[in-house]
C-alpha cells in the first residue's frame, strides 16, 4: 500500500451529537480511507466514550495537544460554531488538513479570516455541508437538467417544525446562547441555502422577515425569504421553528411541464397535468460522500465541492437576509 492509498490519520475534535451520530457512522464505512487516531473533547467523559468506540485510541482534552502529533494528518472539527475559526486556524498552522462543520464561522469577520486561511494554506479544506452531497438534491438536479419538469420557474420550500426544550439540539446551550447571528435559523437554514444554490445557482437578490416567537430557544426562530436566483427561479424559503401542531418539510419546484416535490429530503415526486410521472425514495448517504470528497482533496489536491468560499457565501447570504430584515430592505 503506497502512502497515497493509505487511510488518512484523522483526529476528531468535539465528541458531541454530530460526531457520534453523523460522522462516526460514515467513518465506520470508510475504514480504507480514514483511520481515527486520536479524539478530543473538553469534558473527559465524552472523550473517553468516543475514544473507546473508535477502538481504544488516545484522547486529549484540548485541541492544541494534538497539533504536534505525527499520527494526525487531518482533523474533523465538530465543535460549537463559535470555536470553528480559532480551531481551524490552529490546525492549518500546524499543517493539518481540515474538515469543519457548518456554518463555517460565527461572524462576518471570521468568515473573511476563513477565506484568508483558505488562500494561505495549500492543504485540503472542506466544510461539512452535507446538503451539497445529499442524493435527494443531486437527483433533483439531474431531473431538472434532464428537463423532466420543463423549464423550472419557481420554488417554495416550507420548513415548519417545533423546537423546544425536549429537543436535544436545544439542549446544547451554545445553540440557545448563540454567539452567531440567526440562532436556529442559521443552524438549520444554512442547509436550505446550500441546497437552493446547488439547484438553481447563485441567490441574486431577496427580501426577508424574521421573528422570535419562542425566546426559550434563542433569538430568531422564524424566517421567510423571498429570493431570486441566477437560473431565473424565484421563490420563497420559509423556516418556522416554533410552529405548533403543524410540521412539514417540503420543497416544491414549479416547471413549465410538471411539478417536482421533495418531501422530508427523501421523497421525490414529479407530477404532470394528468399523472404522477415519478415517485422515488432516496437514501441519504451525504455524510459518507462528504468524507469521500475530503479524502480525495487530501490525496489528490483537488478542491472539494463544499469549499471554504462556497460555505462563506452561504453564511453571507443568510446574514445579509437577517440584516435586510432588520432594516426592512431588500438584499
Ligand atoms: P454538541 O453536541 O454540543 O457537540 C460539540 C462537542 O464539542 C461537545 O461534546 C462539547 O463538549 C465539545 N466541546 C465544546 N467546547 C470544546 C472545546 N473547547 N474543545 C473540545 N471540545 C469541546 O454539538 P453538535 O450538535 O454535535 O454540533 C457540532 C457541530 O456540528 C456544529 O458545527 C453543528 O452546526 C454541526 N452539526 C451539523 C449537522 C449536519 O447535519 N451537518 C448536524 C448537527 C450538527 P461538552 O458538551 O461536554 O462541553
């Protein structure tokens, strides 16, 4: 086995929900590409638990304690968002390839600094925006490109759900007392922005309104953005996290010949005037796919699809929308 085909020695930084439930199941299927060599969590119990799960690897309590290790080529940063910039910077400075979870950073200033890091360090850098790799949206894009709904001209994405104290994401205090704009709208909405950009190209203009209905989950839980895209598809993205007794996650794309619906990011239906043309259920393997792209970037030097600049733009669109909503002005 050449060094180019060997598994990448990977450190996991942050052993919380996403590391355990999203990244670990993907990494287990990619043992030929990644070997977890050390894990890091500031509270020891979670570090011990993850280290045991990963095969009894060593653990550290501070990310700086893994920067000089030869058994770490790359890091997977799965931390509270306000730590993303600092930890990414330290890891790149130490010569480690970086995967960092979405959103890429917590402020506009940090986003600019992330772009500077991207230019400065010729290492693999990817943001864990799994919607860029989600087969439901990749398949929908194939259908659009194949003309299966004719010319798409409008899109409406409704996300109605109830987030309250029982929700485990609400139980992560950094999400409620958030140090980044938009609270749960940023946390979840950045996925929707990524998928819309994947499907229709750049979001070119828009106007948003925001509300905070339930202060228990932090400021801003309700958001509506009317947008226009480079592909000439106009639409509305609605994200309402404090909806009572009503839940829906459906993206509807209107075309000149048919309508495509993507329900709960897994069921694609295309309906023409008289009949259902297509109905397919999609299995989500997006976390595996994003790690595969990270591996390719490390071993070949290719730029991953979910690059730092792409993720920075997702962040910027949402923050511009929040600012516009406050000023009651278009973005
Ligand atoms: P979480 O459960 O709070 O996990 C964060 C972990 O980091 C916790 O175990 C926390 O330990 C640890 N930590 C906090 N400060 C630390 C430090 N200074 N050094 C080392 N470890 C530290 O949050 P999460 O839900 O996993 O979210 C983590 C990231 O994943 C976020 O960026 C989030 O946006 C992203 N995420 C992405 C998806 C997706 O679908 N792509 C889904 C969920 C989350 P303690 O709690 O013990 O302090």
